[in-house]
C-alpha cells in the first residue's frame, strides 16, 4: 500500500495530540471510579432512582445518608467521592506518569491542597498539580542521587517527598485552587451561554473533525469530562458528556457504507458498526472518513443534530460514558433524559446516514475506495497500532520479501526486535524473507515492510512512504509479530534471506556484570550500566549522556523485564570498541511505566554485537531462561545463560 509522507502541519497536530493524550491518560485509568460515582449518584441523590421507592420501603433515611441530602446535607458518599476521591486519583495518576510511585504520592498530596482551597471539584486543578508534583520530586531526587550515605536513603526519600508535597499543597491551596475555580466558573458560564442561545450544536464543527484526527480522547477526557463532572455535581447531569460520546454520527456513516458503499469498505462496514455501537470503539469509523474526506460533512451534521436534540430536551448523562458504547451511554443517562438521549442518537444516525448516502451515491470515482490506505493513515496519526487495522482486515501488499526493523540508532532495540521477528518468520517456514535492522536516519524507500517503535512511526513513514508500517510497544513479545507472519501467509513472501551475523566478540565481560544493581529508576540504571561501559574502556563519559538523550527520545524498554539503553546514532563515532554491560535488580525499577529487572547497556562500534543480542532476545523470549537469570548466583552463571562468545577472526576492535 502507499502511505503519503506527513504534511508540514502534522508536527503541530502531533504536539497537540501528545498534550491531549497526557491529559486523558490521567482520567482514563480512573474511569471505573467515575462510573462508580455516577451509579451512586443515580441511585441515592434526592432525585435518584431509589428515592421514589423509599416511601414504600420506609428506608428514606439510609438513602439520604448515602446520598448526602436532607438531614445529611453535605455528607454521604456521593459528595465525598467527587470532592476528594476523583481529583486525588487524577492527581496521583498525573504524578505517576511523570515519576512512578513517588510521583503519585507527591501528586496526591499536592492535589489535596487544591481540593481544600476550592469550592468546586478540582479535576482541572488535579491535572495541573499532579504532574507538577511528580516533576518536582523527580528533580529533587536527581539533585542528591548517589550522594546519600548508605543507611540514610529511606530517611531522605521519605522526608523529601513529604516536604515537597506539603509545599505544593500550600501553593495549590492559595494559588492554583482559586485560579482554577475562577476558570471553571467562566467555562460553566460559556457553556450556559451556548445552551441559552442554541449555539452548543456548533461545537460539532470542531469536535467531529478533531475525533478523526485522533484527538477524541483528549477532547472527551481532557476537557469535557472535568467540565461536565463539575456541572453534573450541581445539576445531576451534563450535556457535555454527550458532545463526543454520541455514537449516532459514526453509526449513520457506517450504515451508509453498508447500503451504498463498494468493495472492502462495504463488506466491512456492518461489522464495524457493531463494534462502534456496542463496543464503543469510535475509531473504527475514522478510516471511512479518511478514505473520503468529504464525508466529514455527514458526521458533523449528525453530531450537530444530536446536540441540538439534547439541548431541546434538556437531556444529559450523570457521568462520562467510557467507552462510548450505547450500553455505557444508557447506564449513565440521568432520570428523565432517556427520551432525549434516545432521540439524539437516532437523529444523529439518520442525518449522518442521509448525507453520507447522498455523497456516496453521487461519487463518480471509478476505483474501489482504498480502505487499507486510509487505515494506515489513521494509524500514522494515532502513532500506534489501531484496533481498526485488525477489525477491518487491512490488506497487505501482494509480496513481502524485505522487512526492516528500524530504531533511532540501529544498534540496540532494532537488532533485538529483528532477531525475534526473524526467528518467528523462519519458524513459520518463510526462509526466503529478509529481516534486517537499520537506523531510521539510514532508511531508504526500498523495503516492503517497516517495523518501528510506536514513538518513531512518524519519522519512519516519512523516509519509507511506500512500505507497510507496523508499530510495536513490546519488542520481545509483540502481537504484531504474529500479524506479520499472517501477512506473509497471505502474500507468499519471497526473497533472499539476510545472512546471520558472525559470532560476536566477548562483549559481556564478567567485570561488566552487576548482580545487585543499586539504581532505583531508569536514569540511575543508565548511569550504572554506562559507568560499566566506561570502566571497560569501550566509551567515554560523553556516551553516557548520549544514552540518556536516546532514552528521552524513545524508550528502550524491550518487554519481559528487560531494557537495553544505548547511545544515539550521533554518539556512535565516539565508541572505542564494542561492549555490553548488564545490571540485575533485586527489586523491579520503573521504566516509562514498565517494570524492569535487567538492564543491558550497549556500545556497538559495528555489527559484532548482533550475535549476542540475538542470543539475548532468545533468552528473554523464554520465561524459563529469564528465571535462570534471576536465580544466577555468580557473574559467570549469567554470562553462561546469555551465551557470550569469543571474538571471531578478523573483527577489529
């Protein structure tokens, strides 16, 4: 398939998408808590579902006590959850995203300050001070890392977290809380103005195109959920929860393809509609719009119709519907809003269907729509593998004979990923398919399939626009590898296989193995294995800084408890000779949100490290071998498991 290179404006969209994704990443893991709060609200508030039955049961007192109304005004569970639990969960998650557990603790303490200093639920405040708390404690830990006397680590760590959290809590109480309160009131007034003047439907002009550009979670959970929750706390419901979550526009579009579509788009639309409506995966319809961009008019009109109906009927949800399944929508629908919500979904569906049907019927294009290319374009915008690519059965090229696994430097993660993928492909019987690894900067548009880390996908597509692109997050055991093998099964892959690398030098000297690493985070582990490489004479101290720079660009987490930090491509010229260092950690350390037990630092001057990396990949793909590494009592035991080999003749150091 052909994938167009990114446009110049894509960079700005990616930056906006990353910010929005970060905001939504603070909310999404806590959606279960929002649902719990929504259900308790629906059941136990004064106008809730149970209230009408309490007279017959004589149980109105316990309902009021839980709901916090009547004689129990200001108490109960409902008010406490929205005032304290939900913001603190968001703040803790924001801190965790920045700096793991310590960041979560300081973020939660700081969030308590803004909660106490405000008169409205502090979701937006939590999104500010939570990550700020994680950032602050990370910087403080960096100041005295490796400078604490043995035995005083716990004392310093606990007091630094407590003091920094207390300072941020006071700052949030007096500074951030009042500011966010004023902003929330302003935003509420803006929403009220749009509703009073029947202008709220116009938001679909921005929301629907933004969804297709993969800003849907950022809009829904980064903006609408905090504002809607504040509104629901005051009125018992909010229309804002329905601006993005209404499945009607996407359903209408997909039904139009079922009736008037052609080829793969028509064949897959009915299945996509089921996933969209009942599974709540709205991204399933994005490729259909990208395939024919003029269809954005249909979903905008459908969205406007749904919003208008909800405005007229005054309908709304008690809490966010996530995912955007019709089942989740009805589960959160407020009492008295069922008719309006139902009509809004039906109305949005009908309008989107009619407009899309007209556009499809009047389409004079003779060629079958390229749904596969549209799905690939959507994945490029999303930056990672999409459920739509599997559900829509994206087609592969007629022949795949050359596969390249690309990373930033071309000597670490790509080498191991290529080794794992090559083994799987050969086990499946495709011995003629070439699998190589390469630095992204050295890629040429001559490969049939390119495999990259999700964070590097956009750069790789810019250099190889005519290739099929597959992204992975776990280099050791990604499900994408199985999909590639299935692709080959359908294409009859051919070509000359790349030769196996020659045996490597004895790169992993026993002196470069640490049985019990002392680092507590990824930065410390990079310093630790980097120091081993420096001691081995393989690199200078500048290379360690390049290892940190590489990690800031793309994570070197490989999966199965392994990370393999290495320098950037620019730092390769400074490597004196190839070497590998290993540190094993008795307690897992957090590596960009993943647990890591083994860290292998790599300095590769040429290709002489590939054989050992191939062995490392095979070991960490086998849980029994990983267990052997965990239980190894000596450095020699670890070297034996990894199968370090001697330098072959002719390999220059």
